[in-house]
C-alpha cells in the first residue's frame, strides 16, 4: 500500500497578512482537496520562521506596516520565489497581491521592493480608497471561470507590465484602478487579486482551478462537490436572488 | 446665549422625534444642537467629572458598569446608555440631565481624541483593540496611534488600560498617569505585530498574559496594579491588587470578558475615591445592559439574545456557549453599522459548533452558510430571523431542553431581534 502524495498548502504569515479573513482561502483549498480524497497538510506559516516547502501558497490582506515586513521576510527567506520557479501555485490577495509585484508603497509612501512573482507595480492612489462589491469577467485567453465576485478594500493603484495578463475586466467596482478597467493579474501559476470575501468562498471554481494546477490534472477530472451553499451565495451576490423573503430551507 | 439655544434645540428635536416614534431621538437632537453650537459638548461637560470608555468590544456594558460604580456613593451620574457613542449621542444624554456632577460616556474609538479634548475627561478606560468593520473604520494600528497622540496631550487624565493588549499598551504608553490592569486578552491575532518597531510580539507560555517584543525593541507589558485571576473552583474570578488586596468578582452578567471589564471599572472607580468593594457590589446588581443576554418571546419560543460584532467578540461568546448542546441561531447582517464585508466570518472559530443544530440567518446567511460548511457545522439556512428561531426550536435534534434558544447576532441583526414585536 502506498500513501497518496501529500498536498501541502501554506497560508503565508497569518500574523502579518491575516487582517481581512483571507485565511479562509487556504481552508477552502484544503477542504475541497480532502473531500476528493487528497491527503492535505494545511500550514499556517508564521513570519518569524522559515517559510515551509509547499505546493500552494496563499497570501492575504494586511495593514501597511506588517505588509512591508512580510515582503522583506519573503525576499530574505527566498523559499517562495524558488518554489514558484519549481511550479508552486500562488494565490495573492490585496496587500499580498501588491507584495508579489515588483514594488509597492508603504505607510510613509516610499516604495518597497516586492517579491517579483508578477511583473506589476503598485502606487498609492490619490482618490478615496476603493471599497465595495466587485464583479468581473475573466479576460479571454485566461483559464475560463464564471463571473468573479468579491469585496475590495484598498488604497493602491496597480499597473501591470505589458507582459503580464490581467485576471479579469471589472463590470462593477474598481479593481486595479489604473484606468484600464482590469482586476488582478495572472502569470503562469501565480494569481493576484484585490478580491476579499474571501475570494474562494465567492468563487469556488477558482479554488478548483488552483487545485487542478497543484495536482497536475484538469478541473474536469475532479469529482463534483456539494456546492449548494456556494451557489446560493453567488446567486445572491450576483443579484439573481429570486426572492429574499422566500423561505429557503436547505441542509448542508 | 448660543449654548442655551443649542440646548433648547437639542431638547426640542429629541422630543419631536420621540413623539414621531423615531426612537429616542438621541442622535437627531444632539446633531441639531451641535449645529447651533459646535462647542456644545465642551459646555455641557464643563464643571462635571467626566469618564470616557472606549475599545473595540465591551464599550456599552463597561460604560454601564462604570456609571453604576461611580454612582455607588449616591452621586448622580449621567451616561449615554443607548450606545450612541459619537458627540451627538453624548450631547443628547448630557442635555437630558444637566445637574448630574458625574458623566460617564461611551466613545467610539475614532472619536476618542476629539471627545477627550472637548470634555477634558478625568478618567479614560481603554478596554481592547482588534479588527472591526475594516471597510468603514480605520485599521486597528492607526487607531492605536491616534489614541497615543491624544493621551500624550492630556497629562491630567487618569488612564485605566488593559495592559494585556499590546495595542492598548502602545496607545496608553504615552500617557502621564496610567493605571495598568491585567484583564486578559483572548483574541491575539491583531496583537502579534509590535506597534513600536513592527517586530513580533511574543506572549509568555504561562498564561499570565505577559508579553514582550521578541525583536528586542524593549516594548513589553507594563507592570500592572491589578490582575484578573480565576478562583480555584473556576466559577468566579478574583481581582488581585499588587498591594495584596483581593476582591471576588461575582456578576449577574455572564462571560469572562464582563468580569475583565468590571476589574478595569473597579480600578477606575478607585481613582475617583470609590472603594473597589463598593464598586463590585454595585456592578453585581447589573443584570442586563442594552438587551445583551436578554430573553425575548420570539417565533413562539423563548430566545436568549447575544451580540457579537467582530472576531474577538465572537471568540469570547462562542467560548461562553460552547458548553451547551442545544440549538443555536446565528444571524449575520452587513449593513452600514455592521460593515459591508463579512469576510471576518472566516476569522471566527465556528468549528467549535460542530455537532450542534445550527440555523444560519440574517441578510448574509449565505456567507455564513459557506463558512459553516467549511467549518464542518451541519446547519439549516432560513433567511427570516424569527422563522429561524422557530426552526431551531423544531430542530432540537440533540434533545436538549430548547428553552431558551441561544441566538447570536452581529450589530444590526441583534438590534432587529431586540426590537422585534413579540
């Protein structure tokens, strides 16, 4: 009997980048893989230890000071860049998205180096923070996903280099905020986005896409899961809810 | 002259909106009064002994406990009991009782600097700071820095602060006269970054609540003058003063967090010349504050209503109800007062509810449902909260006496049920 290979999912620095509930992304990936029979180890990688070897890394939102510290630690540690070169999957959200770019502003508005997994830069926006619901359609040429939904809350304006593909085009909300109407970025197996919710709670298809990369398989090969809770949430958020007062009794 | 007109305006608008059935009219009247006289809060607190209470969680209850403690010597105390914790609410409360020599005001975290300047408060009680409604208020570290600057500029104010919370310790650390209390901190996720050097805060493993910056900047828990300690039988707590005095803290209000708030209040009351024993005796009489833990007849059954607004509050409350096996209703809204982004649900340890019959309800019941699904908590979804309580009573699968049904809601979800017609 051979033990099935273990899928290692690491939530990067929940002590620094755990402010916006994005830790849920790691949990969602772990459970969806487990429910399909994959052996999973979910790691909470705190900032004062070496970053563990993992197949999937999740970065979340955080405040300005901790964000700078997280970027510095990741650059000094080196594991994340090396693992990405070896094919690891990354989902980076909000402050985490800015960190995996090439530079981003700190609280003092000086630019700090990012990890450089995505060729993009972030500057401090001049207007009010982008706060609110976002809907977006995945850009053609990217892996297909249903309409993206999430909640953004950021003051940064992110500009993508020409060799970097935006993840989606916003149909509601701000997204990257550089005037291009785009949201997020994608390059190889690295996905960046401003969407909270957390993003995988609102978009389980994105979770399955990331898992298919990590497990070197196709989404179509996955056993379907009971996603009725996700479906109800998406229907409500995307405005297709039939009747708010209707008595909906669903057991999950 | 101007202030007299402002006071009359406040009263008139309050009376009108009460008559029109638009609630207590506290905010409307106060707002109108402040428009006539922007200095109204200064004028209304001049000559009074003012105490302010702020923090992310426990403000309303602690304000009530402090009002009761400071009134235990028979002094008349005025307080904004309805939880309207911005200047319009303060003004409305103060206008309603011009004579009371003491004022105890609950203050929104962001407004604390302004209200401190306006009222020249003698006492400020600082409870805790953690993530709360990130889409509309400032990030928690920014709040700590605002407080720090305001307190440094108020040398005559006595600050009573929870030393176990590094962000509170940072905020109060610049004040001249601080009375540090070890009141405990169960939510550590917002406290792990050092506010002084952005290094890492390390908490001692002995459970004493002590902490220090592991990066070595020297920032550490200040020496405390009173400590909260569970009694041997674990059913109540002691407040132990550094000079050796010990008081048993027995409250009618449930929860470790309320005991912790009571200790901070007793220390605050002592600075105002009240014996802590008298303060605790007075606080023990408080059975219900603004409907928290109130029971109501709803959906044909009895419900116990509980409020939790953010991950720290939920952790405390889930701890409190975790021992029970009866049905539980969880109601989540994301209206303006709640914050529009319920992502924080993923920071709440709902896993502890596995095995209990749970009903998810509220405007954002579907966000909650997804969270519970991944927490391994089997549940029903019922969009209408009253029907949800009924459903919970009907689905008492663990056959535990279902009376009362525990209902936990966030701010507007709780408020809606409290105001619901029975």
